[in-house]
C-alpha cells in the first residue's frame, strides 16, 4: 500500500474536485475515465449502470490511480483527487463538499431534467455548502447527440427509459445555463474519449486561481490561466454512402445471358430470315468466337469512313433523342415481322426515328454494306445504321449483320447464349439444328458440347466451359491492352459489359 505523500510534497497542489449531478448522468464513468483510464465499448457503457460511487480510497490503495492523479497544468504540479457522489437529491453530501477546491457539476445532454436540476437544485446546494468554491458545468454523454438512438435504446438495460430524439439538448442549452450562473461549460463523451482532459484541466485551473487569491504568496501559481474555452467536438465522419449498382434485369439465367434478352447498349443487330432481328454486343461475340472477332475486325479495317458521316448523323439523332422517348411501339406493331416484344419495340421505334432523321431505312441496302457471302457460310452482308435501343431509348450506331436462310433463329439464339455464358443446357431440344449452325459458323467447342450431350457425356462439357472462359479472359486482356473494338462510341458502351465480365471471372 502506498502512503499518500502528495499532501506533503512542496509545490504540489493537491486539489479536491467533487463531482455532482443527477443520477445516471455519467459522473462515475467520467471520474473513471480520468482516474483509471478506462475505455469502454458503447455496449459496455450502455448495458451497465450500477448506481455507484467511485471510492476516494482508490488513491490510497491503487498505485496506478495515485500516479494518474498527478499532472502539470500551466507549469503547476498538481495532484487531483476526485470525489464521486450519489445523484439522489435527498442524500446528504456535506461531507463530500467539505474543503473542496472545485465542483464539477454534471448533467446529461440526453436528459433535459438533469439540466433543469442544475439550476433548481444542484447549484443552490453547492452554494449552500461551499459558497466560495468554483464550479464547472459539464454536459456528459455528448456522443448521444450523433448516435443512432434506436440502436442505443435497444442496447440499454431493459428498464432504462428510452432516449427520444427530442430529449437531446443542443450545446447552446448548456452554455445558456452556464452563462446564467457565470461558470465555464464543457461537454464530454466517455465513449468517444472527448473532453475529459478539458474538463479536469480547467477544473484544476479554476481551483488554482481561487487558491491564488487566498494564498497570494505562492509565486508558482502566477502562470495559471483562467479556464479555457473548449474546442468544438467534430462529429464522427458519416459512413461512406452505399453505392448500389443497378442490377441487370434478371431472367433466371446468368447476368450475361440476360443481356441478350434485354439488349442494353447492344451494338450489333442480326437479321435472320430477312425479318427476325436479334440484338447482341460485339465485345461478347468477338471475345468468345474467332469467327466474330474476325468479322468485327474486318469491319473496323474496311469501313473507316463510317466515322465522320455517322458521327454527324449521330449528333443529329442525339438532338432528337427526346422524341424517341415518345415513340409508341404499339402504333406500328402490325407492320413489323413477328418476333420478341423487345424486338418489335426496337423495330418500330427505330423505323420512325430513322425516317425522321432521313437515315437509311431498314430493308434498303446502304452504301457502306460489306458483302460477306464470299467470306463465310451463313453470312450475307454487314452495314452500319443508327438505331434506337429499346431499353435505354438512346440512339446509337449499330452494326447490322444479315444472315442467310440456313441460319434458323432458334438455334442461333442458343448459339449466342453459349457465346455469352460458355454454357449449354443439356435439355436443349434442337441439338441437330444447333450442331449444324455451330458447324456453319465454325464454333467447334459448341459443336463438341452438342456431341457430348448426344453421346450422354454431358459431364465433359464442364471442361469445355472452363477452357472457354480462359480463352475469353485472354482475349479480353488482349482487346483491352490493344484497345481493339474501343474506337467508337457504341463500342465503348459495350466495353462496360466487358469490364463486368472481366471482374466476375
Ligand atoms: N453513451 C454514453 N453513455 C455514458 C457516458 N457516460 C456514462 N454513460 C452511461 O450512463 C449511465 C450512467 O453512468 P454513471 O457514470 O454510472 O452515472 P452516475 O452519474 O455515476 O450515476 P449514479 O451513480 O446513479 O449517480 C451508464 O449506463 C453509463 O454507461 C457517455 O459518455 N456516453
């Protein structure tokens, strides 16, 4: 046990600081934060309140507490002795007040009554028992001003009165009362470890100044300042905003496949059987199949002239974009060929817009058409057109690829789905048609998958799918590093999907 020598040490000012205030405003926690350096989690803080008084004996029995009582304020060595008290109004605290050097008067910023009692009860009691002792007003539990009160109430003891938002006092309320009483004002949070040093350093200052008046011969007190103003509390940073990336409309298959059914940012339009439109994304096709890679590369190389004229038309069409939104697909539906509702909508809205713009109408052969029949089986030709995207309603350049009559819409859709996902459904009905089209378009991995299913060896397709993704990832890397297919605006859009794919795989 340590003998408390501070009272006898020369030039060490021992200061008795009495802490008072209503029940449960946070007196004991504040004292412990200074005397014992206890840091508690919010849960510990909220879940435990035992009406207690921190024993002054701690300075005698605990070496650490004694050491922490020592401090230097304005070049004066001090030993701060904190006295905890009961919050019940009717309790007799005269023993605590006796020979006090400063009183720290606490209320809770989440309990307006505790602030009312500062004026109506506490200040009067202090002035009654120790009229000349300086007083410091402290608003405790400052963190509750910024806390999620619902969570706080849930964590509090079951019988504790819930804290309402309307209970929370702004700093001005505390300052007003302090001003009225002519005493300094501070705010603290044990949870945020804020203001604890401010309160006790300035309580020490108040005590030392009062002592200097009485003991004017103590020259080492001459540098003591009046209690200082407290720097404002900086509320904790708001949590970063939750950024929600809009989900791709899901059709039950994976996200890549659903892009086929909802052709957002599509930049390729296949025309099958002279009438059936199917929309797709060049970057998906080019990175999953050498055939399409060559096709679109050829387009880039052979029609650089598309750039200027198209850009001009694109500009015009962007000016007219507002109009596209008012296009009613229902009005023209009966004119169009049968197809998916998306396709119908795309066709009718595109046609009326293109007419308005005086651009190439569907069906007419544009000047820039590239003939593909000599290049590969299955293809007729390819050209560029401005089209309205049925999902985004934006106008943009689209590569229209006409396929010959050997390409049937059903198997072709399945083939495209494979190019987007690398997968083939074992229950696919038209395996023969799919095998034919895979053969025609030289998609040999797809051809192999079909054969595996026919031979009841579909389990082997997993390996093909894996290899497909590796190949695709490599091609994506290559395209990104060389900037292949990224020169035009429409292509840039489809690159967004490429990134999505890349991140996923
Ligand atoms: N959120 C928050 N809660 C606090 C803070 N300080 C104290 N509390 C909580 O307030 C309640 C009362 O704290 P005490 O320090 O025991 O209050 P007291 O004024 O000593 O109470 P009595 O002993 O009854 O007079 C406890 O549940 C503490 O956890 C604080 O800074 N922030």
